[in-house]
C-alpha cells in the first residue's frame, strides 16, 4: 500500500502540468507569421501578462488575425482607443525587450 501511495505521489509531482495559454499566445501560435513558435509566443504572452489587462489581451489578439484592426485603433480619435493604444505600445516595447532573439 505504501508503494502505491508513493508511486501516485511521484506521478502527481512529475506529471506535466496543463498550462492554459492566454489569448495572445493562442493568436500568435495560430498566426502564419510565428510558424507555431511556442517559445516565442509564450514569451510574448508573458509580456502581455505584465502590461495588458485581460480585455486588452483579447483585443490585441485580434490584431494577429486582422492587422488592419491595429491601424484602425491607432488612427482612432476615441479616448478609449488612444488609452488602449498607449497600453498596447507598452506591451510591444516589453515584448521586444524580453523576446528579441
């Protein structure tokens, strides 16, 4: 019985943990530009976690699918869009610093 408990404990400790990818990481992995580079996409997600709110991450993830959306937001006269764009630029700067090859 002790061996069974020990084996179950070791399995629980060494079993891979399921990691939930964020919106940015998922969009990056699915992007044609990343070629599924999980390490790079994971790094970009870490930068997003440090600089963007969850809602901002979901919005920015859309830029991977439709880059023109980013241009629309950047050119917008809306205060909300301008505030988002400032946060997004901080994210880009962080990602460039953290994830550059």
